[in-house]
C-alpha cells in the first residue's frame, strides 16, 4: 500500500516538474552542502521512507557531519556526531532552541503547549512547568514513593500471570502513565480500567504510526497528503480523543478547585489563568493548558515505558546480564525491602545496564525537530531563521570514539576498569541544551526503581532461545519502536 501511494504521488508531482522551479540557488548556497533537490520532490530519490535515519547516515558519509536535505520543498539541516550536536544545542543554545513541527501531529498541537511552542510562549510555559513539577515533587522523596508504590502494584499484577507468556506493552505503559497522571490529574488508574486502556492504546498507536513508512512519507509531503485519507487521520482522531479526556478532567477540576490547596498541575495552571485573566496577551489560556497536559501525558507515558519494554527484551537476549543485575540487587537491597534511589550509588553494574539500555534503545534517533530562532552562522554556513534542524541523537549515542562497540549491547560502555560507573558526554538520550527533556529526572527514577523491583521479584523467561531473539526495531522513524514480543515473569 505504501509503495502504491508513493508511485501515485510521484506521478502526480512529476506533472508539475516543468512548471515549478527548485529552491533559489542563492538560498541553497548559504546552507550547508547536500544533494541537489528536485523541484517540489526535494530529495525524495535519496530517501528511504522506511526510516529517515538510514538515509541520513548514508548522506553523512558523503557530505560530512553537517548537511542539508530537502523534505519536499523545505530544507532541513542535519547535524551528526557529538561535536556538531554539542556545538549547536549547547554552545549556540539560544539560536538552536526553536522547535520544528512533527507533521503527523501538527494538526492537533499547532505550535501550542510546552513541547511545540516557540519564543516567548515556550519560555513562559517551560518556566511554569519546571516550577510546578518541582512543587509536586520532581526529583524528591515524594515522587520516589509514588514510583515505589506503583512498582508494588506491578509486582502484584505480574504475580497473577502465573508464569504465563504475556505482552508487557500495556502494563509498562500503565505504570509510567500512572506516575504522570498523579502529577497532572491527582489520580491513579486501575490496570483494568477500560478508559485507561483506550487512552494508552491511542498513545501507542500514535507513536507507531508517526514512525511508520506512511509517517515518513507524510513528513515530506504533508501539505499535499493531508487532504487525502490515510493513517494521519487516525493520529488526529487519537489525539483529539485524548484531548477530550483532558478537557473533561479540566472541567471537573474547575468545579472542585480549592485555591488554598492545589492538588496537581491542572489546579496550578487554572490558578495562574485566573491570576492573568485580565491580560489579553497572557500565555495561560485554555488551549495551552490542554496541549501542555497532552504533551506531558504523552511524553511521560511513552518514552519510559518503551525503554522498559526494550530493556526487558535485551535482558532476555543476554540472560547473563540479567543474572548479574540480580546478584547486585540481592547483595545491596536483598529481598525484604523495596529498592530505593539511594541504592543506585552502590549498584554500578545495574546503573550501567540501564544506561546501556537507553543508549542502545535509541528512542528518538532524530530528536524532536529543532529550528533556528534567527539567522545563524554555523561552521561557515548561514542557516536562515526558521530553518528546521535535525540533531541526530543516534549518531551521538553510537559514536565509536565514545563507545567501543557502538552497535552492540554492552554495559561495559559505562564501566571503568575498577567496575565503577563511567559517565560519557555522548550519553544524551534526553537531548541537550535548552530543549532537554523536562521529565529526565522522573524518567531516570522510574527506570531504576521499576527495573530493579521487577528483577528483585522475578526472573525473565521467553519461549525463544536467546540467540534467536531479534532486537531490530519494529519501526524506526521519528522514534524507535521495539518489536512485539512475549515473556514470562517467574517468581524468584
């Protein structure tokens, strides 16, 4: 089906080639080098629509660490490797702090909310969100206790499986979603709640579709394809459904709001809305509330849960790694108390395994698109204001100068000769600079506490022999989606 659409699209656009000129030569000349684009089609012929990353890596070999690719008629500057990415996101942080759209979701986000807003709006929302997350315990014992409690609910649920094979997707989505739900809605959901299931299913469906072949094609030709049926309509419907849930929660919050005792993020935002209701230029309006909650709900659910899912698959393939983690858990924590964050300092091997799971998972290989906030000189080139930029986090996480076996799963990447945790400046799974992930602190807590609690209580087993387990992603586009699989949780 995807190939049929591609052929049809190429035929239709081919009729316009003689009538349409390519990008002005002067504009191309001011940007970094890259393959010459065709009119309207851009660099379609150089792209593998099953995954942009593969295409970008091939172009890197020819053009170097900084080059320009045309997605349809729009230029995108691609940054590869730790040096180029750091120079842009850290050393020129302000210039590269803009956010570009993701076409599959743009009809809903429309440049609103904490993730996709720009300029003054983004700065105000980020400052408010950071302060509010701190108020509700980000990085503190309060959040730690919530995660520990959720981990015990997970243990109880896994015990009910009675060693049966199961797909961990929904459960892992549920535990991470419940932590963000406590912060956003002051509410935790049962793993068997039908509405909760539907919300999580729509999140997962959206994540997969955005990284599918259609998602890549739509990213190139969204201006044309948005008028036709396709999976992008399903993404729009998914996110609209979730927004309706958020809007309903906001109305309930309005009815029960106690200004003297705000319960969660929504309460804090409503109080700020009330405080600034007389300001016609306020950024604290209803649309930004809905989209910011959607952004945090989506990000706080998908990223950590997928990392956990990928991590368990890696531990199935490398059972000796799982055994060594369990040995460290038994030595430091034992079996009679729950893991705590303070244990991490005494568990370098476990910490290294979690780092390696994140590195190998390569969850956002292209990062979320950036754009430059002003005309920007970079490595001898002039990048015009508003130009989209893809900092390829994958090329940092797989840099051979920092990781001796960049495409192998090997926890020793993060261990020194004495077996202590070794940090690496190329470890940036949460990105870097001004747009670094707001939820990094919570995600790191969740990964450690959830994974250690699982391995403290269970051994992982599969119907497949380790050698036959394939770690190849199911999809690899805007994000990396692990393959579907089943496993058993065997009580220890």
